[in-house]
């Protein structure tokens, strides 16, 4: 054993002498270990924030930094401030005293404040401005949205306005009606005679109804109807007529209903649909190659708390004559424990079909993805404090908004593939315009009022993203 240790020691000593110095005691230049290295104070900085670099190179005597923004530095540990957002690759080239070089790179991201991408229409101090619907006017092609305005200071009656956005992104405004009870859902039916027929949800904990307003071209009121027993959630255009869908009370029970109306908005056929043994509603509907598919729910309607119980989302399949062929219960839903009153049924509901035939439903914070027969593939529940949320199909993918301030992109199976924290909390719809996704959103903020101090309010902004959820300038919407 002693001989073994002696051999190892002698071998190591000989190797050390060979590697470390020559006969004159000099280190051969090819053996010098040159490395390029630097660290950054953070990988992500805000626009205008200073980024500090700390050099960790070895055996370097010259340092050359390229910050990726047409700026360079020869300092050993420089700092840099970026004036534009985006990704930047910082490159360091170091040299030793023999002019050997090594290179090191690192990518950092400079955040642009999301607010710089948005347009904020003026809303008076102390007022909530909540978007509850958005679309395209089929007559002039302009973007419109419906705004619910609430006076939080004087507590006057809340009002509905029709806002239209021109190419200058400055909205025009027309008063529609005073709000009756609670409303978090609305839509516009542009009639063949030029009138606008506008529907609003109208609920209390125990009341499940609607408010319907018709206005002519001069915004003069031609008719109004308030119902405590019916709400039609939307419509499909069929040639010159319309197919409305929703719920209507019949013999003490709310039943899924199809109501056909002509080009002037007059109902000529009402069909109650049996889609379960208790109360039912159809909240969205699409046309398919084989007929129609509706997204809805069944529930119990009670006269005491809880006013709504046993809520269960469903898909209803129809043939081309609107006869029910199949009802599918979305059994993985968690909404039965969250929906307890009629106020919980007045938000936005959506049904889309993707290019591969898969279906996606979204309402009350719950996203369900199914195959074309209604078999569930995935369910996501997003705990939200409002029900005004959107979904849009992009063919083989789709995007939703969630009440926690995110836009989220999913693949056809319902797997989330990207998200963007866009700062909003209310989006009724997302529109695809010139290959961009445009939205009108509400966000929570504060107003400072002399007689009150800080007041929590909801304001509105306009924004746009590309299909990969990167924020884009609003000017690209119209160019």
C-alpha cells in the first residue's frame, strides 16, 4: 500500500510540473484559461429602469459589451438603460493579454407598461363604466359596445349607453335606457327596418327576467318591454328571420325556449324544448353542418334560499328542424356549488366550435372542452368575481379572458399554451379585426374626489393583441 501511494504522489508531482511551467518557469500561453462571463441584476426590467451588469470573466484584460440596442461599452461591469421594450441579447467579448478572445451572451426582456398600448375613453370622476357587450355594426362597419354607467357619488339610477368607435378611436355616445335591477349581459339585434332591438338581462336574487328596448335610426324609443318571466340570451340569423334562444316560464317552470322572429323583430313562433326534468335555459347557440348545438343548463328554481340549486351545464343537439336529438350533461362541472340565485345567471355565455370539430363552452368562470359529440376532454374553473368574460375561436386554438386579469390561449384539447396579464377584468367579447384581436375592457382603479377621498371605480380601455397574445398598437387594427 505504501508503494502505491508513493507512485501516485510522484506521478502527480511530475504532471504538475509539466502543466504549470516550462524550464524557464513560464506558463505556456495555450494553457491560460480565458472565460467570458457576466451576471445581470434581473432578467426582466421595466422600460427606463437601469440594468446592472457584473463581470465574472477570468483572465480577461479587455471587455467589449454590445447591449443589443446599438449601444456598446468597454467597462468591466457597466450598466444600461433601454428606451424601448422588447427582448435584447447582450453580447460580451473578452480578450486576454495574448489577444485570445471568448464570447458570452445573455437575453433580457424590457417590459413596456401595458397602459402605453391602450386608449382610455373619458369617464367622469366617481362613475363606473362597465362594458357589457361589443360587436360590429353591420350597417356602417364600426365597432360598438354597450356601456353600463353607474354614479357612485350621487347614487342616481344607472344608465345604458351605445358607444361607437371610429377610426380615431374616439367614441360617440347615445343614451339607451335606465337600468332595471341587475344587468351583466346585453346584445343588439340590428333589424331589417333599420331599428336597433337591444336586450338586457334583468335579475334579482329571486327574479329572472329581461328588459327589451327598440330604437329607430334617430335613437328615438319605439317600444320597451320588461319581463319577469323570460330572458332570450341571443339569436342566430336565418335568411331574413332570426332564431332567438333562452328561457321562459311556462306553467310555473322555466323552460328552454326557441323563439322565431321576422326581419322587423316580431315573434311568430315560440317552441318550448324539453331538455331535462326541471328548469332549463339555452345561453348560446351555433349552427353546424348537421343542425344546431346549444349551450345551456338545467337547475331548480326555488322560492326560498338558495333561489337556484342543482345547476348543471348541458349541451343540446338539434337537427335542422330544431328538434332536440340529444342532451349531454357536462358532469365535471363545479358550478352547482357556485350558482345559488338568478343574479348568477345574467352574465356572458359562449359556445364555439374549433376547426377539428371540438367544442368549447365558457360561462360563470368555467371552461369546458368537448369533442364533437359532447364528450368532455378538459374542464377549467377560474375563480372570478365577475361574469363578463369572452372567448374567441382562432380555428385550431382559442383565447379566453379571465377575471384575474389574464388573456389565455388554449390548444384544441383545452391545454393552456400561453397567457398575458393584460390588467383588465371585464371583457364581454373579443373581435378579430385585420388579423388582430381587439377588445373593450373594464379595469378596477380609484378616483380621488375632494369630498370623499379615494373611491374604488371601474373604468374602460381599448386594447389589441396579436394571435400569440403579444400586445400591439391600436393603430394596426385599422391599417
